[in-house]
């Protein structure tokens, strides 16, 4: 497979995952995140993905002191701002009632996206396991508690 084709497939896979996450957030927060039709949902997910790719790194750099102070939790506020901004841009076909619901929606979208990206292998998060200990119990390789 050519590198360009691989990038396009990864983008489409990421867009599908993002669309599923946004759709689930709309269903969970029904009545607070509004979506008129399914094409509006696709457009909202695409716009959110584009904003996450280009605007989010700039916001993260600007908010770096807050990110350090809050140990990264301010990222959820940035995600909520982007979701609220998407709702503002696509109003009346897709919108979010308030910033509080944008925060909850961004939290739901983040959790679902992380889970689906890990399941599909489209993630930067990797899970590694240690090799099992040998069966010899007298070799000093018992359980270790790292503090």
C-alpha cells in the first residue's frame, strides 16, 4: 500500500471514529446537543476533526501554563471550547445549548474516541505487558511494588 493511500485510510478511519463519538454524545445528551440530520453530524465531526488538527495545538501552546498547573485537565476545557465553537459555526443544524453541555459532550467524545482508537489500533496509546515471571520461586523475582 502506498504511503498516500495509507494516510487517507487513516484519516477516514479517524473521521468515522470521531463521527461515532459525536453521534453517541448527541444521543447521550439528547436535548442539549442538537443535530437535525445525519449529514449535519458528518459535517460537525469533520469540522471538529479539522479544528482538533489545526486550532487545538495552538490553543494548547497558548494555555501551556494552565495545562501544567492543572496537570493536563485543562485539555477538557479546550475540547469543550472547540465543540462549542463547532456548534456556533453550524447553527441551527448542529448546536450545543451551553458551555457546560459542551464540556460534558467533549468528555464523552474524548472517552469514546480513545476507546475506539485503542480497539482499532489507530491510537498513539499502547498497552504493554511484562513477561510472566519464571516458575522458580527462590530466585528473588517475586512480586515487586514500585513506589
